[in-house]
């Protein structure tokens, strides 16, 4: 009995370090990622800010690989502009590739083991080495997480730390490779790649939103730069300089409350009771960016995305 227990413990320890839960579907249709991208000057000052939404739109087959057609939307906050493009993410076993202009680029692999090395783009000498393996549980799904060091070129003293979560991908930015997804012409110099911050991910099984207490779906932009219309409220103009009109569309308007949150879930301001059908909401002096407006009337709850320029 004692020998059986020792054997079980050893097998468990081995399995945690070398666990292979099985091939996971990456980017199921409907999966969404949201990122914040900031360019900094050489003096460290912020030059521009934008938000990037990536959506898995449909299944397809390319060169025998199971692929997802993805839409990439980038909203430039200051300019109030929106850019859209299409790309493809493909899967072979547990390796994820990006296909663009008939070129296939390896991005990452979900089931590497400790000390394994993966060359992401050999022409630019971008690779990562797995430092450790962890197991995480999100919405009852057991997921494998790699902590790794991302290197660029022959200078092994210059590297970034990354975490790659099964199903979600690299937590930092769908890898530094998201920079290749969006900026494929950049040279392999890590310190000139813009800072891209992961905000949240959601699909039909899980929602991963480590830095916010607001639902991921309410953070993801679903509308173009026009009035945001919902079943119960209309908010305009959007984007704006900080003054919004909120129109209550209920047939028998009840008082409603307003709460404004940053994209990271911090409450900025609130108004307890509004009884007007038309209400001018003047925001405090806050930085430009994307914010979440929470409107509640009785049992009705609505989230809207606001863009401040």
C-alpha cells in the first residue's frame, strides 16, 4: 500500500510537469480577444493609444490545415478612426500558425515541456524557451500554462517574459507574435515593438479577464464609431470629448443609475438616480481612451462602450 502511494505521488508529479491534456481547439468561432496598444516615444512619453479586437469568424481549410478566419479591428482613440483587416490562424496538432500572403508563420505551441525551445520566425531569430509549466482552472476548464522567456536574435541577455495559456494563447499579446500579426514588417528588435496589453478573452466555454471586474463581452467593441444603440438606451455622440447624451427608450421610463468604469474595471464616477428621458452626462477630466458605461433601470442592466477623444 505504501509503495502504491509513493508510485501514485511520483506519477502525479511527473504528469504535472509533462501533462498533455489533449489537443485543444484554438480560436473557436466566436472567440474574442481585446488588447490595448500604446506607442511610447524614446523619452517614455505616450504618443498614441489604440484598442485591438480580434474575433474568430469562421472555419476554413488551408493547405490541409484546420484554420480560422479572423477579423482584426483597431480603434485609434485620439483620431476616432477604425481599421479592419482579415487574417487566418491555423492549427496543426498543438502548434498554431498564422497564414498571410501564402506564407505560414509558426506562432506558438500549447504543449511544449519545460526547457523546450520553439523558433517562431527563424528569419528574424525570434524564439522562446519554456521555463516552467503550471495548471490553471478557468470556468471549470483545466488549462495548461507555460511561462517562457522570449528572445530576439543572438543577444540572450535581452528577452521578455511571456505566459502562454492553453485555449487563450499568449497572455501578454497573443504573443509578441501578435505584433507580427499586425505589424509584419517590424525588425526583430523587442524594444521598438509597441506595448500591447492583454485585456480579456472569451469564447463559448470560458471567459478570461484577469485584470477587470467587468464582463469581457461588455468591454469588446461591437459597433462602429456611430451612436451606440441598445434595446433600452441610446448614447451619442460616440466618440466624444467627454459629453454624452443618454436617451431612455423605455415606453414608461423609470429612473436609472449611471456608473462609468475604466477598461481595467476601476469605477471612475457614478450618478445614483436619473429621471429624465434625455440626460446630458458630463464626464470628469479623464484621459482619452475606451470606457464602459453601466446603466441600470430596475432589473434592466446595460453596458455600453464609450470612446473619449
